[in-house]
C-alpha cells in the first residue's frame, strides 16, 4: 500500500494482529476498485477461522490461510458475477443486418415497380383492372383510413367462397361512396384466399376525370348485367349496392333504412351465372357526412344527382369534406345459393322478387342487430 505525502510515497503494511492499538486500514481510492473485494474476502476468512488461526498467522500455513486462500481463489467467479453481463440475444429477435436487408428488398422492389410502370411491362385485363397497382399503391393508400381512421371490424369473412364467382350485395350510404372502397379493402386484407372485390359502379363514376381512370385500375366496372355476368363466370367476386344514389344520398333522418333494391337485376345476374349471393351489412358509414339538406338547384347546375349539405359542408370549405371518424362494422351474411334453380329461373319475375326481398330483409335485420350491439358511433 502507498501512503505518505504527495511528494514522497512510502510502503507500509497493516499492523500484525494483537500488536498495539488496532487502526482501521484504509486503502487509497485508486486501489479500492480492484482490491477491495479481495481484502474483504480475506478478512472474512480470517475472522471465520477464529483466534487460534489468527495467533498462528506467522508459523506457516494455517486454517485461516487455507480458508483465506480458498476464499480468494473463488473471487474471480464472484467478480464475474458482479459485473454487468451482456444479455443473450433472444431467438427470433431481428438482426440489424436482417432489417437492413429487408429495407434493401423494399427499395429494390419499389424501383422495379417504377421501371415496369415506365416501360409498360404490366398486365391489365379487359376491364382495365391493374392488379399490381391496386395491391401495391391503391390498397396502401386506403389502408390507413381503413385501419386507423374508421377502425373497420370485419365479421363473417368466411362466408365468401375461397374460389369461384360470388355476388356480394351490400347497403349503400354515407353521402360519398367511401363504403364501397372500405368494403374492397375488407375483402382484400381479410379473406384467407386473398380475393379481390370487383365493384359495379354508376355511370357518374366513369364520367369524372381522374376518378374514371383510378376506378378502372382498381377493378371497378360499369354497373350493367353483361359485365357483371362476365366477371362472375370468370370466377371473380363482384360487389353491387342496389340502392344506388337513393341510398347514398338519403337524409340523415332515414339512416339505416334500406331503400328500394331496384327491379332485382342482381338476382337475375346471379341466377344466370349460377353463383351464390352474399348479403353484406355496413354500419358506421351513415354518420361520416350527416346529410341535413340537399340543394337541388346546385345539383342540377353541376349535373349531380344531389348536392349534400352537412353541418360542416359547405360552411367550412374543403375542411368540411373531411369525414367524421366513426367506428365501422362490416358483416358478411350466410350465402344464398342459386345452384338449385334451372336456367330459365332468371326470367321468372316472381322468383326474382322473392330472392330480392330475402336478400334485402337479411341485410336490414343484420343492420338493426349491429346497431343494437354498437356502444357508440365513434367507439
């Protein structure tokens, strides 16, 4: 041990046990970090050996020295245990290299996608449907609104067949047709077979600039019996909202009251194609734009079927077009089979009326049931 004035260092040792007054031996701070543990263990070993071992300290190896040696020999393990140990990497924990590799693959995939778009090396079907653009861009743009804003809950997705054609018939509401887009994301993201919904849209959709092109790229097509039947025969899942503008443009006071389902043309199409009809009920869309008025004069001037007036639009300008963040629920009902009917059944007006009424009643009953189960419009 070093002890003395700063200018002169002398080497001293602690007084032998039993000689004179005992003085507490303190080590300089610079040595304590490496030897304090060893000194404490040695003193503890001498104390445990008793007075006889302490008195015989100068005559050679004793019990105290043996015990002390054993205690000191065990110190490396104690020191290792006292030091902070590096936690072993858990199984399945992503490595930094793996994360970097994942980002590299995403960037490479994005660049390859852009190259195909520029060079035109992508497939589009006869209706203008671009599967790659829909999966990688359009669905990615709609998914935050679907998951975070409207927090859509999907029920009964297993009622949509895994293969073959099917006709999904849904209620229509919300002033703007956001329910159709959310329905498309629900089928795309939740069906175990990864099926795509091909929606039948009104003529107005294909008359609007930009919207026309995006609708065709997303797989929408004109709401006519010929196109619908062709898609169903090709094994596609087709969606139709028979209420049309009467459903989407109805006043807020008539919310969740189904309008007339037309003349049952969707039933005739399903019978000809021999595909099941899947009723679908959507709750939450009615409240996104509470329509408290309809300016028919502006609607005629602009060529729209209606011009909505809500508590926020047109009073707040573009800000009034932001939908309210309601909580949505989409439920697919049990499919109604059409395979047991003959081909000429599509020409039977009474049969079409009965099947149309059956589908409508099932959707209306499910809407009422979901409204009773709903805790709040927004939660």
